[in-house]
C-alpha cells in the first residue's frame, strides 16, 4: 500500500496536498510504456504514485486508500521483466549450485542437522533447541532421495558413503537460497524501487559470500531466511492492493504462512512476527487518522490482521510439533533430557511402570529430583576430594543399581525381616541407606564440594559402614508438598510418582537440594543440603518402589506415569528448549560479540581438508555499505529535523516520501532482528546476524535508488558509473573469496591479499603456492584414519604378572569407555547446534601452553576446522577466547623437511588372541566411534589394522 506523509511548510503557511510537477512521467504514461514492454528497466520508469493528503474540517489527514494502478506499477507484468527475472534465476542457480557436491565430507553443523535427518527417518528421539520444521523438511528430502538414516554425520570431515544422498539435502538449502534472491527482487519492486535498481541490488545479494556459504550446506539458516524473505515479500505485496480486494487477502494469508514457517524453523522467526506486527501498528495509526474510515471498519481490519498474522503462525508452529512428536516415537539416550512421563510415551522406553504405590519402612526406592535434568539420587564408591572426604552423593540421569535406597525408621535400623508395613506420611523421620555401599544419606557442617562459597549450603554425603546403626546426622524428615502432589491420598501419605516431597535434615533444618552444577572433571550433578535454596530445587519424588511384603500382593495399589498428550509434550518441549538454549554460556573460539557484526571483524571456520577450507565470511563491499546505510539515514533525518526547526519546507517529492517510509520499514526489520542479541547471555556467532543483514541490504537498495534516481537524476552518467563500480567491486570480492564458500582451491598469495581485516582468522598457510601444486595433489578419500594418542599412559592398563610379563587386564574397550560414550551422546543430542563445532579429539591433554612455547623445535597449530593457523592466533585463542590444547603430536625433521613422527606411545603390546581369551566383557569400537562385532574387529586387524588405544570399562 502506498503510504502518505503530511507535508510540512514554513510557519503560518497553509499546508496543501503536493501536486508539484516532476520530471518523472505520470502513472498513466508509465503504464502505457510498461504495456509496450520497452521501458520497465529504463532510467525514467517511475513506480511511485502521488501521496494524497485530504483536507478535513479541522486538520489535514492522510488517505490510506490504494489505487488499482499501484499494483501494476510494482509487479512484474511485462515480457521483458519476466525474461530478465528468468535470467536472474539462472544466474542465482549457477552461483548457488556450483560444485555443490564438494566437499564430499561433513561440513560444520551438518554434524547435527544431517544427524537429525537420519533420526527422523529412523524415528529415534533426539532433543534440539530449535523448532522442528526445517529439520523435518531436510528429513523429508532425504527420505525421498533414498536416505535410510544409516549415516550419523558424527564428525566434521567424515566422508559421505555412496548411498547417502547428501547432494539432495544440500540442494534443498541451495534452492532456498535461490528463491530468497527472487523474493528480494520482488520485495524491492513492491516497495517502489526502480526495477533496474532492484535488479542491481539483488545481483549484489546473489554474490554476497555469506549467503552463498550458508545456502550450500545442510544448515537451518537457508530455509529460515527463505521464510523470512517470503514474509517480507508477501506483506509488501499486500500493501499495494486495495484493502478489500481478494489479492490483498491472499497476500496477507501468505504472510501468515511464511511467518509460521519461519517461527517453526527457529525462534528468530519471532522477531519477524514482531516486525510485521509493528508495521501493522503503524498502518493502523494512519487508518485511525483517516476521517473517511469508520471506526467499525478500522476495528474489522485490525481483527483480520490479528487473526491471520498471529493465528496462522501459531497454528503452523503447533502443527509442526504435532508431526515432530509422531515422527520421533522411539526412545533413545537423547530422550534422557525429557521427564519420565514424556519418555514413557516413547516406544521401547525403560521408564518404570506398574509400580507399587505405597512407600514405607523397608521399601527399596529410587528418588528422582524435580526441575533439573540431573536424574536420580545416587551414590557410588567414590569420595569427595575436599571437605569431609566421605562418599559422594550426586544425581545420575540414567537407571542404575546405585540409585537404590532402603527406607529405614530412624529409631530402628538394620532390620533384616519386616513383619508389618508402615506407610510414610508427612512428618515421618527416616533414614535412607544406600543398597550397594551400605552407607546412609548424611549431612553435616562441611562445605559442599563445588558450591563451597555458598554459606547457605552444606555437604551431603554417604556415611557409615557395615552393621553401623547410623547417627543423628542421617535423619531426614519427610515434608509432603500438597500443592504439587496428586490430589487425594498422595497429599497425606507417600506414594510413588504421585507424592512430591522435601527431605529436611533433622539436625540442621536444611533441605536436600540439587542444582545444575557438576562435580569437577565431568562429574555428576552436585547434591547439597540447603538452608535457603530455591524451593523448586528441593522437591523430590519416588519413581521405583518395591517392598518384600507388597511385591506379590495382587491387591496393592499400582501406579504409573500419566499418559502425555500433545499439549503436555508441547509445553515441556518448549520449556526445555528455552532453558537449554539459555544455558550455553561457555566461551567458544569462533564466537563473536553483536557489536562487531555490522563491521565484519571475523568469520567462522566451517571445514578444512586437502589445502582447502570453508569459512563463513560476508562480502565486505556489500556488508560495509549496508552498515553505512544506517549512519547515512540517521544523518539525513537529523539534517531534515534541523532544517524543519529553522522553518524550511521539507521535500514533498513522492520519491523522497516513499524512500523515508520504506527505508524506515527495512531498518526496523534490521533492528528488530539484531537488537535482541544484545540481551542474550548465550554463545553468539556471525551467522546469527544474517536475517538482520538481509533487511539492511534492502534498506541500502532504497538509499541507492534515492541517490542515483533522485539526487543524481540530472547526472545519469555519474549515477550509472557508481552502479557499475559497485557491482564490479562486489563481484571482485566474491571472486577472490569464493573459495571460502565453495571449499575450492585458493592460492596462498591470493588468500593473504584478501585478508582485509586482521580478525579474519582463516589460515592462508593451509593453501598451496601454485596451481601446478594443486594439479599434482591427490585429494584424500574415504578410508582408515590415523588416530593420535592422547596423554593417557597405555601401559597403565596392563598388569605385571611378577615375572616381567604384562597381562592384559579385563573389562576393556577400544577408543571410549562407557561413561565417555554416554557423555558424548548426551552432548550431541541435548546441546544447541547452530554454534558447536564437533570435536572427536577427546579430552584436553595434560600439557600447558607455556610448555609448548618453551619447546625450541618447529611447531604447527591446527584449528578446530582442521586447518593450520598461525602460532600467534592459536595462542590468542587459548589465552583470550577459551581455547585449549586438545592433543599434541611430536614431529621429527629429516633432510630439512618436517615429517610426522610416530606417536610418542607405541601400540599396546597385545594381540587380538590375548584379548579374546580374556573372560571379562569387551567392547570394540572403530576410529569413528562405531561399535564393531568381534569378528569384524578381528578382520580389520588381520588386514593391517592396529589396536590404537585400550581403556578400562567404566563401572558406575
């Protein structure tokens, strides 16, 4: 819709509607030329109509009515324009699809979103912080292309097997990128930019390096920006039709659909909903001021906006979750973050059900914490390193025998045979005895192991020994929370699942407490006794329950978790998404501050291999000019305000008025998609800026249109020269930096010349010196990978039999023990993924940065992307950005050339036959972390494979 703006004149002068003559042709003549199909891309084509200001009884007002001719002026409707638009489509396809099959290995967050596609296809549950729509679209494309979910996208750089249709998945991203470019052109046309300026601006977008990069890989960014661009286009198209027309209604519905799809892909879509809402509010303001519009009419229009632009996104958002819940119906480790009630609805779950309800003295129970994902009250034969140094009390998220506790009467312990059953109730004093270690839950006046600076928390431990009757510090009082417990009997007596309660330490009055804090070195969740903890973190309930007198009683009440329906799953999923998303506050070597995004001070390493790399970097020419648009427009507005205050008349030219309206709309879009990141505490990265940047490019297009078509209207040669220079410099930057998006070869010299900012921390040393070197270089291919040894001493895993010979210890695994594997699965399935770079190198090595610096030999540093980086950059990452050394390899120098030496630790001196003779449980894993059958492992060893590491099987 063409918006109107009141015209301000000098003080005391009468304000009138502007009918000033313009050098631009009238709408009628423009339409006539347009119908001839020859002038739509001419410099004189005028897509803007006059703004009508009506005279009212007291004041002038803006008429909000839209003429029938405006849509003809701002929509492609000539053969010439459709041909040009088709050529633009072809150009965009060439840029987006070029070399799409390379890299033929996993890039950046394909580690996560490719894996999610596989899990959707298999129906295996996973947790993610983003809404499901785009991930399901990838899964759908993969399924149609024949993907069976048999590749897990474990690590960056893993080669794709031949039967994985990764090209089809990437093609979906590329298609989204192509359509986004077309939407940009159509959006600019609808907002009144001259067609040739719109074509120029869109061409700049086509070769904008950051958008090229994110639309080539299996990432959420490309579909998200497509849906945002679709919403922007649909709303701008809605504005150019009369309010009561069917075309305006269709455009409004399309706006709502695109908003819903953006919101269902990432929560960034909420910002787009807010932007459209703000534009509607501004439009409503003019509707209220239009004296020709009855209040009832205005109210009806506002109701229509609300029902379509809010109702449709909500419906689509909920529908996407409904499909998501039905698709992921099989239990997995990734579901450990869910509540047991949710998890109980998944196929193949191991959540206890049909549990004995009454809990009393003699019951063996597992106690679960509420409001954290820590899990069960747990103990094991490990001791605190500080404080009392007694046995640890923690929370453990998995079913385990060390979660079992015996409920005892505080005044009658060590009972061997119970002859009667006495149910617990509010106020009962109990002791909890750990079944496996025979120690009791205990608290005393010691500092907790981690939260030792909190005076309101005391240590919770397990204390005692066999046949020990306990002491008063073992006594806890059951306090039932009637509000949280199920209505009825569970509010008076303790019942499994249904009763929610607190455990108050009888001696000190503190409450058993846990929070999202973990013991050192990857330990389990801390449990303390708190005097003033958050009440919600002191609530517990009993999940598993058995009693010798009730186990075989058919009359005893049995309980199970309630069945979760859609609404319960929907609420829980979104709450956990919010909490987990906000919980990622650790530093990352490639994170950046929002204040730096408009200046493109650094990018993100995505992938590196074979003297090639993928590095997210924007096109500096377009990026910086778009950023300058904000400052130029702010200066222009300030100048106009000063001019108005001095009594000068502001411009009433329709092009200037339209410029102010449209650029304000797009700058609001930029601001709304950018400003919220300043109040986020989580890790942030450059790609979070791209939706805001999309709006800023369109704002720049309007500034360019005003400058070339209006300010330089009499100096067209200068204006055209500026446009040619702009397009040429933008393409030059794209051409010299496109290797970072495509992962194609780049000469070291070209790389170094293209590093315009010191913060662009890609390594030019990774590239070769000449094209001849590339032509003689053989690309790596899928095959066995060499595994570097970690700092663990392999020899510690072998026993000396007393005669100098080493005997292979039992309970061994290759590569990872059970606990590390579980932690890895939890991290892969439960953490946010738009910013994590997968790392399979294992824990940090026991060597400091100073030790490395003191070494006089040549050093080579490899970044998270696999590419070599300068020593200074590496040390800065470690010192200032939270980096760490993940592994260290020694090198030897022969004949002046540096060669990789053999690992500092030899292969274990043990054969496969020795391993197979061992009677303990064994687990074989390949270098990719995949479990192998013993026969397959033996086959690899017979074909020249090696046992590269041996570790003890973790026992809980």
